């Protein structure tokens, strides 16, 4: 009887241990958000932020890591799910009129020295699913070199005053930005 009781106690303890979830490692590309309110209207970008992780100089270009994605040269401009843009107001994004609503952002990186922002009407897809027929439009970005390596991909949205703003995407040794106006 003592043996049966000891065995059942061990089985019960093993079952409890098996049900306890092991701690999860942090995601390689954690979720991130950039947001700004301009003239009372919210603009938000939700994305996953990959890290360079020792791959500096090996990410962009026709032989870079990103060129292996099936959507290349259109890049999800983040990781995991496609990068999402939400705007509460119509935007003039570098000459492209973007009606209020939800969109997906991609970047044409075929020329690492001259990125082109792609605003796509398809939403909710994984980042490696891109339908060019759903493009609202494309806008050339102003390219700059950040003062230091940007380890984690980062979007920024800045209020420049007077209903104007600036969207920037920084990663590795590149920064693409575009000015916009809230209509």
C-alpha cells in the first residue's frame, strides 16, 4: 500500500511539473509600435523589430539576407506579420494621398541607396505575402546614414507642427524617411 501511495504521489507530481509551462525566451523580433497624434488625428505603425545580430553589411542588396524573402525586392519592413499603418485622417504622404484607414507598409529595397515606401491596401497578411495589385502607391524615401549602427529596426513618427509630420525607418546602417501632411 505504501508503495502504491508513493507511486501515485510521484505520478501526480510529474503531471503537475509537465503542466507547468517552461519560461519562454523573448521573441527574436519583438512587437513594437510607433505613434503620433497630429492635429487631433492618430497615426500608428505596428511592426515586429528584428535585430541585426552580427549581420551588418549582410542584410541589404541583391545578395543580402532580405533578398531571400519571396517578396524581394518588396520587403515587409519589419519581421513576422506585415507592418501595419493606421491613420485616423487622410494623409499626403510625400505626394501620395492616403485615405484614413488601415494599410500595410512594404519598402522596395532593390536599390539600398534609394528606398521606395509602398502603401498596400491588403491588410492582415503574413509579411512574406505581398500582392502588388493591392498597392495604393509608392513614394521615394529620403535616405540618410544614421550616426551609428541601429541594432533593432525602428520606426519613428514625429510631429513637425502645422499639421506636418515625418515617418522614418531605421535599421542597420540605413535610414529612410518621408514627410507627410495630415489633411
